[in-house]
């Protein structure tokens, strides 16, 4: 986004449907307005657009010297946050809620000059592009840029200001990604959602919170070095809190141009990571035959599925495998024979694939997932033992391939039966994001 000596950008915190501008088409222009009052000279004011339901940054729009702005957003409720970053002094912010009805174009929204922003609390990392509802959008890294610390003197403004500038410039990256509200901005969204529950708001306009949570959190330490600003920005895995890597350097006299180069560099590093998923397979099984019946619990080790294929914008396929068996198996005989030594043990594997913005799950289990036992029957001479009698199995269960439901869980039931004999299982496959990993080169 081209820089002006003085620029104003309006951040929108949307309360409508989730938007991921880095991965979808822009909506038609639907809101315009003007920032009134004079802004500090040699200042930059950034636009960040957050969807309040999902907590994602939805849009960005530059504002000229006249203060005019125009934003491309669909109908919905919005929290407009205008943030001014001066070269010297304090970051200024102004919050203005607006709503857009279907087909409405608002062209006269006035926003008063931003005022000094209050200090925010220390940043915190939050895990999920999973959402609070468990919904997974595969192959799209979600990230948050927290406010930085450490700059002193005239450059102390950049503790908050550099974070705001980077938020705007990273709304769009070379990969599938979504930028989410940091700790301070998330509090603004939460405050608006709380207000929506009050008697002053039409209940029909309220939204359901379903925040997208960050896969990666960018935390930063700054240090003033004369007229320059040294930075060390650390990418942190939001779930494990592991430090992934640090991007360091210096912003010189041409601070705003150097920041744009930093944004390009940081985007490449964020795009170098893929999600790692854990897939679990749990439940119970039963079997009924003319001679015996069996019951037990599926003991499938969780699969760690890592990226196996990428396109030009991120991971599109993940694979993994693990052991599988049955445990706590009880076999009851319908005859005077007994059943001993139930055994099972093999492997199962899963392939996760990006289909549009959804996830397709394909799984298989080998022959070792079918259990057997030894039947021991009395004879005139003592007893006869015959191994290989069927106990529990995954034979004939439904859904060997399915689109992952919104709650990231799928019931796997049924089994092969004939004339009342056979297998009947009540199982579940669940998927969750557990960490990120640097993509293989």
C-alpha cells in the first residue's frame, strides 16, 4: 500500500459474516466517509478491518489528506477504529460503530480525529485457522501481531505504532492466511459484543461469537538506537508457545519505507509454516455370532498428520499413520467352549485434503485391526484349541471418506452383518490443530 507523508486508515471490526480478504474476492464498495479535524503532520494512520464474530481483519482502506475514505464491505455491523501513528508522540485511536443493511451504501460517515489511545494490557497468545466452534479451514495460517515493547524516547510511539502499521500491510500475504485481532483489538471486539446484548440493541442484529484463533503470534522487542529503531520480532506457536524463529533488523531514518520492507519479509516467514493436525479414532465395538459374542474398546493411537503436498499458496494435503488394536476385549460363549487370548494389532492411516475451504478426510485400517481369539472346546481326550475365531473388527463401518463437519468430529458407526450375525461399532473420528511446522523446502 503506497505511503503518504500523512495518511489515515480506518480499521473495521465487522460483526457480520467472517471475511478472509487474503483468500476471497472483494465486496462492492459500500461505505465511505471522512475523518474530521486535523491530523498530526508526518503521521500514518492505519486501517485494520476485523470481523467481530470471527475476530479476523476484514479490510483495509487508505485515507487521503482530505480525510476521505472508502471501504469495500458487505452488509453487517461494523466497529470502525481509526488509528493514527505519528512520527513522534502517542498513537491515537477512535472507535465508531456503524451498520450496513442489505444493498445499502453509506457515503457520509464522519469520524472525529483520533485521540490518544490508552495503554493496553500485556499480550497473550491464543490457540486455533481453527475457530472456537472447532471449525477448521485447512491450509490457511491464522496469525496475530501483538503490540511491541522496548522502544524509548521519541520512537516510543512505535511500540504500538509499528504493530499497527504491520497489521495493515499484512492483511494480504502471498499465501492463504487470515490476520486476527491481537489482544488489545480483541478487547474492543468483545466490548462491542457485550454491548450488543444490552437492551439498547435490536436482538435481531446480534452476532454469535466464533473467533478465529491464531496459529502464530508475532511478538516484538524494540530498541531505540539514536534515530534508528532496532527490532527483533519472534514468531511464536500459539498452542505450544514454542519460539519458531526471530526476524531482526533496523528501521532507519526512512522509517515508514523500511517498515514496508519489513512487512514483505515478515509475510514470507509467516507463509513458510503449515498446520499439523491430530486425528483421533475412539469408541467401542461389539460382535455377535452363532457361537459367541464380543465387546471391547478401540485402541487407536492418535495420528499426527503433517503436510505432504502444497500448492503455490500453502498446504493442501496432510498424511499420517499410527497403530490400532482393540483393548478390554470380552468374549462370551454360547456353547460349552471357551474363548481365550484375544489378539489384534495393526495400523491405520489418514489423508486430509483441502477441498475449497473445507477438509476432506479419508482413512483406512489394515487387517491387523480385525481381532481374533482362540476357542477351546472340551473333547474326550481333554480339550481342542482352535485360534483365529473372529472378535471385533472395523469391517463394513460407514464413512471411510467424508467432509469434516463444522465441529471437526464425525460419527463412524455400523458394520457388516448377515442374518443378525456380524459387527456393530459406535466410533468417532475427530481432528484438531495441534501446532505449526516449517514447510519442507
